[in-house]
């Protein structure tokens, strides 16, 4: 199961046995306590909540094994010497779909895979909607949250 720094706060709240001061604010992550307290056989094998974030100008959405990258890339993002970036303008190759379990280097774009076409379309729609609604974490959202005291 993928994990991310977004999971720190829910995990700390879980460890301390306390609720958020703002229970109506959506937490960005999930508690990782099952990985600490459960036996190997009982550890969850998938996330209940996808991971969304901005990476430069790109929206990234990770839903268990699958990762979609769409939007636009900033200079320096993507290795120009490696597939799928080699010989292409980085913005020309987006969106991309990767299987993180089978492809640790994220070098095989699966968006053209007929078996994944419906899932790719669904992830594109969900990630676009979520990132538009600012459910994708970004420095700008964090700064607005800190400065404005709101849920961003």
C-alpha cells in the first residue's frame, strides 16, 4: 500500500487517541496504525483513499497500484534521457499512467493499454475534479490554509 506524508497527521491523531479540532475539515491522508499494530495477515493491502498532489504544474493521483500524471510539467521534471520522456517535449507525453507495483521506475506508460482504458478514463476524471476542488495538496494550498486559517 502506498503511503505519503499526508498520512502523518491522521496517524498521530490515532496514536494519541484524539480527534481533530476541526472535524468537518477533510484530512489529506489515512492512519498508518494498522501497519504498526496489526499482524502481517491483517495489514490492509490497499488504501481506502487515493493520494493526490501537485508536482510542479502536473496533477498526480495515486490510487493503490496506479498513478496518473496529467497537466503540464515544469522545467526539470521528468528525465529527458529515459522513457517515456526521451526525445519528447515533456508536455507532449502527458497524461501518463503507471503501475507502481510492476514498474518501480515509472518508465512504461499504460494509458494505451486496452485493459486499463476504462480505469484510466475514470482516474483522469476523478483527479481533475479533485485537484480542481483543491483536494490535491500543494504549497499554495498549505500557505493559504496557514495564512487564512481555513481548510483551503
